[in-house]
C-alpha cells in the first residue's frame, strides 16, 4: 500500500505528498495537463518544444541545471500526446532548491529570441535525425495519419511537420505557455524523506503566489468509429520489408483497457509469446515481431509490427499474422497463459514501485487520470480480467473494418 497526502493551493495547484523515510533522497514531479493533442493543428510540436524551452532559464534563474547539480540533483522530462512531465531527484535536505527552481519556471519562463532559436534548432535536428533521416523514421507519421481522421492523435509528439516548429514565433510560444503552464493545470508530487507539513509550508511559500491562470477545458474532437479497412503502401531505402497493423482500442480508463494489455502480452510478451514462437521461431517469416499499445488516455491503438525475413512475401507474412489472431478469437487463451500474464503484470507493477522516482511519477499520472489511489487499486483491475473477456475483446478489436495496414517496403 502506497500512502500519500493531498491538498490544493488557493491557485488550484494540486499537491500530493508521499513520505518514505527509508531513503535519503526526495523527488519532485511536476506534471502539466498538456500534450501534443492540445495543440493547434496548424502549430504542432509545441508541447515537445516546451519540454526543451523549460530548461532554457526562467524569470529569476538564468540556468535550471546548474543550481540543481550544485544541490546534488539530477532531472529530466518527457512529453506525450497526453501530458508533459518534469521531474528531479536530489538529497532530501535540499528539497527547497527544487521548489525554487520549479516554481520560477511555472511563474514565467525567460522568453527570449535567443532561447527560442537555440531550442528550436535542437528540436529541428531531433526531427531530422529520428523522423526524416532514420530508416522507418516516418512510420508513425504515416500510420497515425492513416488510423486517425479526426482526433489530434493523428500527429506525433514531435509535431506533424518540421515547418510548424521552424515557423514558431515568440508570441506563439508565450501564448501556449500562459494557456497551459499554470497552477490550475498542474499536479505537483513530492516523494521521499520529507514531511507533509514541511511540503505544505514550502508549497505555499514558493507556489502560492503564482497566478492561477484560466483552467483549460479540453474539448477535443472524438474519433468516429472506423467502418472500413485502410491500407497504405510505401517504398523507401530501408534494409527489410516491414509490416504494421493497427486497430483502435478503448480509452485508458475503460476496464477493457486491461484486457487489451493482456492481449498484447499474450501475443508478444517475450520469447515464449505466440507471435514470436510461431512467426519468428517456427515459420521463420519475421526477423522480429511485436505487439504493443501506447497507453494513451483517449481511445488509442494496438499495433503489431514486424520486420520480415528477406525474400518473404509480405502478403504471406500478413496472412500468417492474421492466422494467429484468428486462433485467439476462436480458441481463446488457456488458464496457464492467463496466469502467466497476470503474474507478469503484478511483478512489473511491484518492480515499478520500487524507486521513489517511479512512485512519484505514477501518483501524478493516476491523479491526472482522475484517481491517484489507482496506484493501490489498479492491480485488482488486471486480476479481474477473465479468459472469456480476452476472447470477446479479440473479436471486437481485430475486426477487419477496424484495421489500418501499412506495408513499408524496401526498394533494395
């Protein structure tokens, strides 16, 4: 059982505190309820650009990293389509340094042309390196565009187009910051060798005076039900042909999400999984194959992707994949298979909760989903999944009309 306390400041900042006296360290996690899905379709990539800009100096502190390092700390951040998360870890006696740094960033960034140019260059290089010049780098640009017609998941966190980041102005950037990076749109979690009363005092001192901002009310277009299969074929200079198939799945807070998680594990969780055993080991059609999903908050995608063995016909390989899925739909899963994935889920969750960094991040994520106590109760949702539910969900998800297929062919 992971215990935590919570309180909300007058400006709307939600604060959750998890005390752990077994460590000399403390973690501060600041989660902003903004992701790539909240961007203007004509100005994408901003949430990710901000992940970089937030380290470029704030109103009273020219450098974020230097004071943190002097206090024995380290930090990082990540952006998804759903959220932006910043976290740092440092000796517990220096926790006030984290309050000073994070509150100043929330108060106001030091918006300057120079900072924007530096970070824009970094992001543009990242875009080119990972999504333009890298083999298979544009797969998800293409696949998201194919699978989504309406919902803003149709573009990646890096942005829909390099042009959007290249054209971003200082005014664009400021408007995005003051819309989303506000106390009423943030969750602060402090974990480690600290006291709740101390964190309450520090939160009031450092964050209490920051203007609340206007609560951002998300009103995103809902993706309509897919009613016909979609197919795309591209040929590029890549070493091997690759197959990508995606199907729409339930949102994160739907109980069916847990069933889907097990489906991906049964199909592809390691060397004894169905796809690996049949298609890589026995039939030798794929050099590697996996099934996964992104855990997205709104209705997401479950994906099967594999690189083919040279010379194998992609239609034959695809047919072999669908044969494995048909087996699941018709015969379901064995008790042993179900127990195995349940045990795996339990040990993964226990392992994840071992570090205070992960605990702080999980508490913030669950709070964003609407209930921080899911950190203690979510395992029961996995344990409640039945073999019948898996078979039923396989029949719903893996419907031909719900499928998006990308053939990524090598021109070699």
